[in-house]
């Protein structure tokens, strides 16, 4: 069942919306909102198999499952303990299996009541996978940990909050222990749960690791709930001796809920051997989104993907501090994502607000068309930057962008590309000196440009006021049909050359004196059927081709 595009106008007298679901299959409630933000999540209490119904305020995958969610294992465990009551410092795994475990072990535990200071899915040395579900009460006043307090977990650990879980303090993937040899998965699917913080310094509601090595990946999936402080996928603090590490990738998914603070793929310190990533498909984030963190090092790049949701701050592929080896990227898909705080647009950067990026950055805007939402991304008029702290190339990719005009202010780019049938206009190239327009795409630039390299694909088109650089090379290698038009007739073409199969040719032009415009093309060899798109120039092209034919 998929419920979409159900709307109620103000004053209609409708006080609610009820959807009945029989519990078979998977139910997806998509973009169900009463306030236009996508943040309204209807209650699922009393729903049969409520764990199979998902609330989403943004894009969803073809299967209907929100981004990052795994299929929760329900059978095949070696040990099980259900409906436990948490108390004191609570080791859930030990309630089902008090042994040290062994190869092939898997433990499933559920907590439905009680109040504890600390709740751990696993504590101490254990071999095997551990799965913990907190589905009702079961608060931890100090913190939760998928693995914590002591010992090494030789396996994977999974912790989720569902149904009527009420939440508590900070949730850690691993905390104050020797290590986890596998992966850590944290899922938040309890719409009424609220999470606080264990400290007033760098207050955080969810953290990947605190002073504990994790050899695998860390995945944090937020489908619903309230988070009163920031969420970070990386490391909060190093162990007393040495640098704490996460051996794989970190990935934070925000599919719903509300976060008061920033969302970061990285952390405050330590080292992440893989990449750090954030995906936002829904929910409300009052702070900014960082692919990386505010300290430490990330060895394989960082990224942010936005397909929906409301971000009231800024979006950075990088971090607030620290170092990033490798490349960074921001991808905005469609016009559902909103970067607006009620009075101004947030900014987007391929870099970070601080720290360093040792590789290249890419900002990709894809599948963007005009929509009706007041602050949809098609109306975005903030600043998009390649990143001032990026040492390599800084690229803007317009991927199937079909809005009449991209209203954003561009800055700090080295390369702009229009691909996949993009047709739009820009006020500037953000400093880019290289422009690529791939086959079938067209770009209009409202002004002159200092670009030095232009690459045109088959049936590609660029229209602009003028080419101001001292030397401009237009690469038409492998291209027989292209359009390069100027809205003002240039005084000279001496600064423009065409490159075809490694050979440079002088530029020639056909002029429309009445419109004060010109079409440029390679003088030799005859470019065949190069498109001259300016109105009234077709007869000029016909005469020129007749004269040059042989």
C-alpha cells in the first residue's frame, strides 16, 4: 500500500486521516504532511505488524523501505530472551546467553519495560551476533550502547527502537569497551521516542563510537523520533592509549523524525578508514548537515545525499574541522529537499566550513524540474560553492536539470558540466574555467565568461554574451552538430580556437546584425551540419556551405 498526494485544505473541517492496514506486506506512508514540511508522522499504535509500516517525508527506494534500513532478522537465533525489564547496568545479551558464545552464535533479545542507568545489547567478551529490540519502555538515564562497558564483541551488533519505545539518553554504537570486530547498526523507528545527551559538552543524542575501535561499518538509521542534540556517525573520544578507529564506513540516514542540532557522518576525533556519509530523505534538521565531522581524519572521502526533508542550516560535503583524504561530494536529487530556515536559504558546499579536503569535490544537482512547493529545491536561491578548503578540482554537475533558470549563486568552482539532457540557464559559472556540455544538453549563461576550455558534445549548445579570456579552446572532437552562440557580436575572434582530433582551427562566425548576435564555428574543416540556432541565420549557413563545398 502506498499513500501519496493526500491533501487537506485549511478550514475543510477534516481533523485527521485514518489509513487501515491489515499487516501483510510493507506499508509506505510517503510525504504525509499537514504543515507542508513533510514532518508530520501519524501514529501507528494499534497497527498490526507496525514494524513493517514506514513513515517517510521524502523520497523512498523502489522497494518502499526507507534508505539504510535492513531486514530485521526474526528467526534462526541460537539464543532468545523476550520482554525483558531493564534495570541498573543492563547487559541484554547475558539474559539470553551467559556464556562467552562461539562461532555461529546469534542472540535475539527484546526489552519492553523497566528503567536502567545503562542498557547494552552486549557487554563483555562475546563471540556471535547480537540483536536487541527496545519496543516499549526501557529507558536508560545515562546511555545506551550496542556494545559497551568492557570486552570485545567478535561479531556484529544491531540495536533498534520501535513501536512505543520512549527513548532516554545518548545512544552509542560502541562505548568504553575494547572493540567490535564486525559492523554496528542503530535504527530508530519509534515515533514517540525522545533522546537526550550524556554530556553538556558537544551534546550528542547518537554517536557511532566512544573510545572503542570498530573494525566494520557503522550505520545509523533515523526513521522517526525526536533527537534533542546532534547526531554523529563517527568517534566522540579516543581511548586513553592510541587513536580510536572505525575500520569501515560510517553512514547516517535521516528518513524522518526531528533533530535539534547538526547531523554529521564523522565525529570529533579518531580515524575512519572508510568514508563518512549522510543521506537525508525526510525529517527536519534544525542545524547543518556535514558529510564528515568536526575533527579527526577520514581516509576515503565523505559525501552527502539529499532527496527530501527540511534542513534549516547549511549542507557541507566535508566537515567543520579535521582532515579528509580522498574526494567529497554533495548530491541533491529532485525538488523535494528544502534548505530554508523560514527567512533565508542555506548554503551548499562541496568542501567544509573548516578543516581540509585533500582530494576533489563535486556538487551534483540531478533530476531537477519545476514544482509547486513554495520552497522546493527548484526555487533554491542560496549559494552553491565548490569549497574553499578543497585542494583539488571543484566541479558542479548539472544532471538532467530542466528548470528555466538555476537561481543559486555559484562560487569557487573549477569545472561546470551539463549532462543527461540538461536545459537551463545560469547567471555565472562560479569562477569555472572549464565547461563541458555533453550530448543533447544546452546551457545559457546570462553574461560573459572567462572560461578557457569548452567541450561540446553532439547536439550540445552554449549561449552566452561573450568569451572574455585571452585564449579560449573549444573542443569539438568527435562532434559534427553543435551550437555556440554569442548574444553580442565580438570585435575579434583572435582569442578563440577550435580543437578537433588534436588539431587547432581558427574560429569563424555567422552574424545577425539586426540582433547583434553571432554563431561561432570552426573555420576549417567545414563542420558539416553544425547547428546554427539563432533565428534568421539558416540562409547564411546555406550560402556558406555552398561556397565552401568541394
